[in-house]
């Protein structure tokens, strides 16, 4: 049993590192080759876990090789548009200028029911409101509505709302993010003063503190553990 | 670009290590197989003491490389070879020529099978 525990720790660490190296895509957005690699890695890694008579290398080496091949392939696809189209395919325009392209639906083996389901997931129930619907290479659908059916924007109403920008996290779960404080051009003294002004008891007493480009703060005090 | 270069280098390194591994496994199995053949030949000539010494040297070579072999061969394969060598030693101790010859053949077959599994051939790839 000790062997199983140690092997599990090793394989788990190896796969976590491999997935981290592969990149940030969420599982549902993987290209076909990436999905194959993800599925294969999980299967290959499980063999030495299930059978302690199988050397650990029989699981680790294929994982490393798959990871390296995936990195090489991704690099090649970055450089070669042709290879990218060959391996990932091209997006398919299912609705073009409001008209359903039936040949593309047949090519993608997409039924009307599936098309309507995907549109509903995008909060679109009226096909007449859709100008373009595109099935991307990862299988997801992008929808562009006619302007008169889309949500109104401040620009269309001639409004100019304040732009808060991207909030910076200064304190995360009681820990100070020093580089963010530095990039704001503030120091520790300013931070302590700000925390006192908002009734917070120091860095460790703060669960979350963010500040945006307008200087607006969001604070959340640390809750006492039960 | 750096990641791709490292990935390519890692694959090349693995290929080189694989080649070294094949060579290593072949060296051990050839050495043990040779000792087993010697043991059987000497037993056939009636030189039981020297035949047993050869068999025990074969076992000791397997012991010396057991950590490495356990890392690169399936454990049951290694155990099967080891068991065959122990059986051979037992047959030689009891001076049973036919049994010793049979065990010797079994040991050499299992050694060849273990070596072939690591070798790159059409049979092992497919």
C-alpha cells in the first residue's frame, strides 16, 4: 500500500506539472490534439497506479513524451497556418447574414435542434435576431446578433461612464501582494492607513482588498474560523 | 520558442536514454544467459561444482542489477527469470542433468523475452 501511495503522489505531481506546462486552456476549449493528449495522459498514468508490478517509468515516460510532442505541435501550429487548418480545422459559419447555411450544418453534423440549443445557451431564442453563428474549432459556438437585437451600449446612448479599469489585488486571503502595491506606487504606510480607515485590523485581518485605477477600494474582512 | 527547443531536446534525450537502456538490458541478459549456458554445459560434462558456481554467479548478476531491472522491466518478468535461475541452481545441487538442461532453457527463454521487450523490433512495437 505504501508503494501505491508514493506512486500516486509522484504521478499526480507529474501530471499537474505537465498540464501546467501545456497551458491555460480550460478542458472544454481544447483543440482536438490537446484533448487527445489530456485523455491519453490520464489513461497512461493510471496503469502503474493500478498495478504495482508495472514499473513507474512505463507511466511517466509516455506522459513526458506526450507533453513534449504537444509542445512541439503547438509551436509548429503557431508558425504554420496550413498545419493549423489541417489539425484543428477551420471555423464553420452556420448562419451567414441571417441565412442558415445548410451545407455547413450537414458538414458539421449539426441538427436544427442542436443549433437552437446552442443559441439558447447564448440567451438567443429568435433565429431572426442572429446575423452570424460560427462553430469554432473547439466545438463552441460564437453568435453575433443584428445591432437592433443586441444589448444597448453606453456608446450607442452617447454616455461616457467612468472607466474603473482592472482592479489590482493588494491583499489575498491575509497575504500582501507586494508587487501590486509597488506597481500602484503606494507603500506599506499608505496600506496600513487605508486598512485602519476601513475598520480592518491589518493585513492578516483582511480577506480581500482590491483597488482599481480610480482608487476605488473593495474590502472584505477575514472571518473568524469556527 | 524556448519551450519547443526544450521539448525537442527532452525527446532526443529520452531516445538516447532508451538506446542506452536497451544496451544495458541486453548486456545483463547476455551475461546471465551466457552463465546459464556455461552452467548447463558443465553439468552435461559432469562438472557439478563448477556448473553450480556458474548458476550462482548468474543469480548474483541478477541481484546486482535488480534495482535497475525492476525499474525497466515488468516485475513479474524479472521474478520469472530469477525463479528459473533458482530452480536451475536447485537442479544442479541435486545433480539432475535433464532437469538442469530444461531449467536452463527456460531461464534463457525468459531472459531473451525480457530483452526483446526492450528492443525496437516490429514485433515489440506492434
